[in-house]
C-alpha cells in the first residue's frame, strides 16, 4: 500500500476556508489520503495565520500546515514557536522562531515534510537548495517518503530545485504564486514535480484578492492593502500523490481543481 498524500494549495482568507468546507470532505472520501497537508500562510484575512484559524484547519482534517513569507504576524509568533503542526520555511536564518520540517506518523505510515522558501524576487534567505538536500538526507533516516513545499516566486528556481532533489525526495510541490500550473510530472528518479499547486479561495479575483483593488494598484501604483472578497464563486486546488513506501518514489500524481 503506497503512502497517499493530499496537498492543498494556498488557502486564502475566509473564502478559502469555505471552499475547504465544501470540497475537502469529498476529496478525502474519494482519495482516502493517509496525510492531508495544506499551505495556510494566507488563511487569515489573506495575510498570515492566527492560532484560532490554525486550530480550525487542523480540526477540519489537516495533519500539517505549511507556510511561507507571510507567516510572520507578530501575534502569531508565540504559537508558531511551539506549534508541532505548523511549519515555516526551513531556510530562515538561525534565531527565527518555529520549525521548517516534520515527520508525520499515522498508523504504520510515515511522511517527512520540508518547507522551503525561494530567494528570487523574495527575501535573501539561506540557500533552499543546500538546506533542502541536508534535510532530505536527515529525514531519510526515518522515512524515504518526503514531500517538499517550495514556496517561491520564480518558476526557474522551482524547476531547478525539482531537478536538484530528483531521487532525493518524493515530491517537490510549488506554492506562493497561487496560479496552478499544468506541468505536473514524475521526474526520472521518481520525484513528483509541479511548479505551482494553485490556491484555495475566491475564483474570480487576483490570486485570491479583490480584482478591483488589484487593478487600481496596477493602474495608479499607489500602495494599498488588497482585501479578500466577501462573496463569489470559490475553488480548491490541490495535488494527490501515491508514494512507494519502500523506495520513496512517487508512483502517481493527480492535479486537482474543484470549483463552484
Ligand atoms: Fe507567499
């Protein structure tokens, strides 16, 4: 029996949480994943995460929440510092609170998860390639089944990390850009790769936010906070993986989109 994983793309604000309520139970019954993981860095109002929303998501069926550059809300840091089931990218410098990897156990199944953040058009963090490889080697002592959430802007950096870790981890799945790409494949050494898994939230916005706000921002260049729309059709985007328990190679990869 392979290790079965459902990984849900960036959950954006209340519409994202509503889309989960609508679509996640059906996906769980269709695919019967051993582990459900989601990127939740924008789950609270479109920016960051709160303790209450983290707990709501974990209660809704997630085994682990990953994140990225938006996880650092000041009031969230005390929770992040001790949270077992919320990751922040592993390649922040020493001293940053929280942890960047985990090994999940359920029944007799194990899955290692590594969260990394890219550096192209983003913060100048420690090297995600070197840290990703070192963590993959460390987690391999516990299990060959390892998923990487690479929260990054540039497609080139994401694809390069996929090739770099091919055969070293089971999957490199991109997040952060919120637009699902159609380039899913299993690389020659058995690593599942997808440049961006997409997002879970409002369908007719701009990466989960109000389109009128985004258009105004681009027209005027006057900085403004983008808000999450209150109503409108929603979608959930995800990827489902089946990983060989003995080798850690991915056998099956399904890109998923559900929408109103
Ligand atoms: Fe992000």
